[in-house]
C-alpha cells in the first residue's frame, strides 16, 4: 500500500479516534534550553497503526516540518514498550503494532527547538527569554485522521513567571500550567502560542463584536516599548482591514509579535492569529520599524486571503490541514501576491507607512523585478509552482534563477488590476469590490472555501466585465525581460533612477547591514565582511568578471568600505579613473577593472502625466 493512500484506512482511523480526544501534555519549562518534552496518549485498537508527524505546514507552502528535531520517541501500551519502525520511504511516519488487549497507547518524545535563522517556523523559535510554540512540531497523529474531526486536549507547562498569548481557547490555568479547551488538530496547529519573560498584551479594539489583540514577546523589557503612534496605527489597521473585506472569519484575532535577534524572521498566517517575528529593536528604532511596516497588515490579510479562501491545490484532501501534502503552489500569485498588494496598501492606509514610504517600497520592488535576468526564461507562474524549491534557494545567481517573485510581482499585477477596474468603471468601483465579493460572507468563525483560477476570473468579471483571463495569463506566462509596469504608470507614476538614496533605501541598508550598488555596479556588499551574495547579470561588475559568493576586499588598493567605493565611483565619473576591485574568490585574489561612469543609481517613482490614482489607493477608507 502506498504511504500516501488514504482510502479505507481513513475511515478506519476516523471511526476509531472519534471516541475521545488525544491528550497532549507539553512541558516547555526547558524552552530556554530549546527543549520541549511531550507526553501524548490516545485510544487505540489492537493491530497495525501508523503515527505521522506533520510534514507540509499550511502557509509555508512546502514540506518544512522539522522531523530531524523530533527525538526520543518511546511508545507504550498496557505498561509495556511497543517497538516502532520508521517508514523507509516516508520519513515522517512511524509504524507500530498495537498488542492484543491494549486499548490506549502512550508516547513520550522530545522536540529540539531549532537554532537556524532560516526555515520559517522550523527555524529558531526559542531563546532564554521567550519561545514560540508551534503545535505541529509537538504532535503525532494516526495516519488518515481527519484534521477537522480528531480532537486534541492540549496542556502546556511554561517556565515560571512567563506570560503568554494565543488564539487557542483556554479552559483553565493553574500556576504555570495552561489547560486548553479540546480542539480539532486543525485548530490546534492553526493556533500557535508565544510566551516569554518580557511580555505585553495590548488590546487593539473590537469590530463586529470581535476583539483584536497584540501580544509582544521580546528578548528584553526595553524592546516592548510600543510607541503610541504605532499602537494607533495598528488599531486603525483593524478597521481598515474590515473596510477591505466587510467580513471577519474569526472568533477573535491575535497578533503574536516576537522581537528577537535570535529567532528566524518571517510571518506565518493563521485563521485567528499570526506568528510575526522580527528583530529585537523593531518597535524602538526607526529603520527596522519602517521595514516591518507591512508585515502585520500582510499576515492579517491572510486570515481572509489564504486561510478563509484558499487555492484548492494547497489543500490536500480538500482539508485545511493536509499535512501529508503535496501542496500545489500554482495560485500563490493570488494567495501571496494579492495579500502582498493589500498588505502593502494597508500600511499607508493605517499610518504604519507614509504614502512616500509606500512608493519608495514599490519603486524598489518594481526596479528589482525589472532588472531580473531570469525573467527571460522563467515565467512568473513557475516561481509559484516551484515555491517549495525557491523559499530555500541560495542567494547566489538569484538574479538568474528568480525567487518567490509572486510576492512583489503580485504587487504590480494586482495594482494594475485595481487601476484597470477604477478606470473602466470611471471611479465607481475598485479592487475592494472584488475583495468584498470574493472574501465576504458571515463573520464570526474560521471557515475555508477553496477556489480555482476560473473562480478568480469570474469574480473579477462580476465586478468589472473584462477579459481577465487574458489579463492574468499574459502576465503569468510572460518571458519579457521587463516587469509589468501598467499599474504604476496607469496610477500616475513612473520608475526612474537617480543618485539619491531615499530614507527608505537607507533604512533597508541599515537593517540588512549591507550597501546597495545593485543598479550601478551590480551588487550588494555586506558591511561586515565585504560579501557579494549575488551579481546582477549583464551589470558592469558581471561584465568585468565579478562572480557571486565572493568577497570584496579592496577598492583601488584601499580596504573596502561603502564610502571608499562610492568615492571611487565619483572619481570614475568625473576624472575617468577606472574602479579596481580586489576580490577574494575561494582562496584566490584577483583584481577586476570596471570602467563605469553612471555614478550612483537608485530607483524612485516620480509622477507622470496621468491622474494620481496611487495616492487615492493608499488613502484610508475609515476615519
Ligand atoms: Zn504571506
């Protein structure tokens, strides 16, 4: 039998495990050492049983379950150890044979919280001061179990005096132990928890009777200093998000914001919460706060676009929790692309960004896509189909490979769709009519409705008749060397390059700890060690022979700093002195001479002669 076959077995498992909840007791008191100890028990019937560890994690669009950190498994039944055997094909499945007379089994195991900075929720999640608990990392389920039906009774013990936040309903608290209400596996996995020694919960307001919370876990008390203007913007975000969709598909909503330089940085959406992880000083310092401006709007938008409405291909079995995969990413330009567009325009609508910061962001994204050599071979749709490969692709030759471009190119395409609707309807309608139609419905509890490409086209046509299938297909299958600029140009702006770095671009350099020579010489340089992760194909540096994954050591015989290189570019431009770059490639050094007279170049959006729709688009819809 194939390990991915869920025919008769599914019926068997569902009927068996509908009898009582699985109990899941997690001891997180060793979280500061990155260890979680688990005791799980469930009813069982004599005979073969396969226990599975979640592999495909919703929202991560890939097989990212951290199975290598699942250790110490011991299974017992009737007081005796039951041997287990891992499936030799599916590394996430463990086979046991439940002995005759045994009616319940107990499993003990440990989870090692990862230490790597990459890998989304399977990346670093615990420090000495805080932890993010992702239940998919801590449980097993009987193969074929229905994630909506199988119930888990979870219990969590935290380090003394740690506070916590989660969307998972709580039954009672005793000391540092939390007992949750029984929940389906789907709801449990969809409801992570953050906890820590430095912790703060802020109420962000109620809408349609549904409350919203911000829970902040940080590596220090100082990092918890939420500025009044940021809090006001997040309260406005709650209202603005409601104006985009006219519905709310959750009982309450919880932003779990984790502030640490020692956890993986990303955002992961859930129906009733989001797991948002950024650097420790993001609320306190201007540059990281600016760069994080659209993170919470993006993840919040996913409650509608991604969790409530989801591409059918991302739901194996048509279930919310198809943890055995495989997931098909071909519609991620809707799931992520439209979320990115909406999240980005919600940042200025709420006051998390100024309209100018939004334009600086958009100009950067558009320029990056417009200079991507890989556009010539790889259409946008393939970046979505290959999402499970591209999220973990290396940085070198990224410009040739392309990356998860359905995010930024989604910004451009959905802006163009928005502008098209506004123009064709003479201002009577906008993309918000589409979002209210496609993502609307009754508010108050999580639900999921799947869709296909034709459903998106049909809903767009209901709002504004047009050949939307052609509009989308042209952009999804294009191998033009240029990015689709119709949205930017149709909304009254155009992309230009000049020698001035915007404040937004300076903030990007500060947070990345790197200097931007991308649109001039053709690379970014890491401040710390001169690393060149990527070199733009056909840029002056590339033509001179410079290779990615090397280090820039010196400029014109002087140690590299960004100021030394910028000065050399000025001298080249004014006096014609060539720029000599000493580069270390493996163990060898070589000097490359670049004759580049273009000076510094940074992308910006400036007004063209069309009416300024973009400023209207980023204006708030609520008071
Ligand atoms: Zn997303």
